[in-house]
C-alpha cells in the first residue's frame, strides 16, 4: 500500500472511531428517558390529586418513586429531586444551567417583573445585583458596624416582654416585629428616624405577610399560562394592589433619602443600605436601575423577616417540647454569658449547643422546604433522565433532611447530632440544605445567622418559658411559600436574670 492510501486508511479509521463515539453519545443522550412519576388525567395532569398539602404529597411520591420523579400539573411539567447525589448534579455539576427561575405570576408582578435577586433569571443583571447586596451590604464589616441597630431592637423586644409581666407572648408576632424593625433600620434607619421610621415599619408589617403568602398560593394562571389573562382567582389583581401600595411607600422613602443626602445629612459614621445603594447609583448611573433598587429592598424585607420569624417560632416550640434541651441551652447561656449579664453578639460563637438547636430545628422544619424552584435553561440529563428546558425543578429539602438513609432516628429532635460534625449552612453538605446551595443559595445568610442566634439567645437567656395552663403543644405544619406552624405558639415568660436593670 502506498503512502497516500495508508494516509486515507488512517483518516477513514479515525473518522469511523470519532463518528461511532459521537453516535453512541447521541444514542445514549437521546435514549435518556423521562423520570418515573404518577399518571394524571387528560388536561389536568396530576392537579386533582395534589391536595391542599403539596409538601406531604411530594414526600409521599418520593417514597414511591425514589430519587427523582416527574409530574404534570396542568400544562406545567415539574420534576422533584429527593436525594443528595442528584441535588449535587443540579446545584453543583450543572449549576449554571439550573440557576434560572421560572417565577409564578404573583412573584413576577410582586418583584417588578423579576427585577429582584430571588426571581430574576440567571443573567448579568442578577449577578450584579447579588454582588452589590452580598459585598456592599452584608460584608463582615458592614454587619459589625450595624450591630448597635440590631442590639437596640432586640433589647426593646426583651424590655417589652419584661414590662408585660407574665402576659402570654405570641412568639412569631414578637419575632416578626423585631425582625422587621431590624431590617427596616438596616435599610433606611440612619437617615430616617423617629416617627417616619415607625410609620413605615408598621405599614410593612401589615402588608408583607399577605404579600409573601400570595407567592405560594396555587394559581390556575401558572398551570395554564394560556388562561393567565383571565386571572380567574384574582391573584394577579390582588398582587398588583399590594405592589402599588408598597411602591408608594418605597418612592416616598427614597425621595426623603435623596433630599437628606442632597442636604449633606450623612455624617454619622454608619451608612444605611439605602444610602449605600444611592451612592453607588450616583457614581455609576447604569449600575442599578430605580426599579431594581426597589425590587432589591423588597427582597430584603420579604426574604428576611418571615423566614427568620418563623424559624424563631419553630426553635422555641421545639425547646418547649423538649425540656431537657431547653435546660441544656439555658445552662450553656448561664456559663457563657452569666445570669448577671445580657447576651451580646460576641458571645454567639461560643454558644455551640444553641447553634446545634437551631440547625436541628431547620433540619426538621426548613423555612423554605422545596427551596425556590429552579428551571433549566436547556434540556439536561439528571440521574440518567432527561429534564426538558423550562421544567419547574423542586428540591425536596424537607424529605432529604428526614431520610433515614442519612439521618439516625430522623424524626427525633436531637441537637447533639450537630455537635462537632462540621455541618454548617454553606450548602456543601447535600443532606442539609436549609439555605439552599450553589449560586442561587440564600443571599442573606450572614445576616440571617446572626439574627437567629442573637434573638433566640436573648429570649432563652432572659426568661424561662412555659405553655399557658400547661397546654399540649401543637407541632403541625402549614405549607405555603414558608413552612409555618399551623397553630401560632403562645408562651408565658418568667424573668430569670438576677437584676431587673438588665431588662431596661
Ligand atoms: C432563617 C432565615 C432564612 C432562611 C431559612 C432562608 C432560606 C432561603 C432559601 C432556602 C433560599 C432559596 C435558595 C435556593 O433556591 O437554593 C433563599 C433565597 C434568598 N434569600 Fe434567604 N433565608 C433566610 C433569611 C434571609 C435573609 C435575612 C435575607 C436578606 C436580608 C434573605 C435573602 C434571600 C435572597 C435575596 C434570596 C434569593 C437568592 C437568589 O435567588 O440568588 N434570606 N433563602
């Protein structure tokens, strides 16, 4: 064989090998089947069977179909992920593809057309906004400087409970009002003080819980986008009215801030978040639009108040339900802080047991149990199954965090399991994801961790707590965008510090 024929033969062999590889790859890709899942009925899919408690239904289906399953709700294709290894495929190996969101109608309207962080698609605007929030507003330095604000609000709450003597306290309400005050103070408390600040805080307290609940409400327009124009349940109209009310308040606050800044009323050593944002805008007009600015503020208020307040309520409920755990947490506080002293943020890193209590509570009662749904930007393979582009992907954290394959006695409340196991909230352990994981994980984590620990430590250190008339505690859950207690926790405080001045 001459040299030319030899070269042709080699080339042909290479082409045969390469094309066979490509062909088999194509075959294996196109042969990837759909995930298993329950059958539905024509047009409605699985909608008639989902019931009022979607979370329990999703977990029942996980027990039947395993790590991943697919179901159709109306016209919407949904996939639910139920195992740590598949979570890793979604949030780590293919994070870029799965970092899109597909906001329900209510969330789209409520966030100025997904111009915020939580519901924005995975694009350069989202990256820029998230970067501003995390780097400029939630840096260690910024949080250290704003400690006085958090301290004032937590002290006010403790004082209020003390002054009311042994009157019953609705824990979630107290926590919500305190978190709202902390957040609104961080946002605009340096430049807006006194009456103005209080009025705005009250207005937000009245609207925000209803606003968040609407995000999680089952909406026919989401299952049948072709019917969205009819807005059959009136959810779009309702959301528009909340958004307008909020918009008026935000415009007012922003104008007042701009006026104060133009008058040079800025020098106090601390800057509030709104001031930081307005200064960034002034430096670079294109950095953040006015709409993004309002959407970001709304994200911080809605993402930061209800989640934290509900978690505080669950921790207190678990402590009351487990008196030996309460005793251990109080003993630790007495040792670290002392009964002749009040809790400060610098005590928090030493409160290892309380930290384990918070983690164990978030394992059993994750505030956002299905995370915020993701939506792949292209068709992808997960666990060997095809997930078409734009499918709604839920990660069932509530199921994974109670799976007996990964947790001993998973339904028991045992904070000890978190002592010295190195498990944190960073989203690197795919069996424990209360703040999510990957590039879409909770952007407010540094603030959330501080607020949870500081407020809880103060409540548990300052008072002994018991249920009214030794009632039995109801621990049932109510699923919505946020996992709440069905029956709000009410508890009676009894001061435990040595000196009444410590409550002033
Ligand atoms: C107990 C408190 C909190 C819990 C349990 C919590 C949990 C979560 C979870 C599970 C997600 C979705 C993550 C994912 O889809 O992978 C999320 C997203 C988010 N959270 Fe939180 N959160 C809390 C507090 C806060 C606070 C205090 C803020 C702000 C001040 C905040 C702001 C956000 C934002 C902006 C996002 C959207 C991130 C994105 O899509 O890029 N959260 N949070």
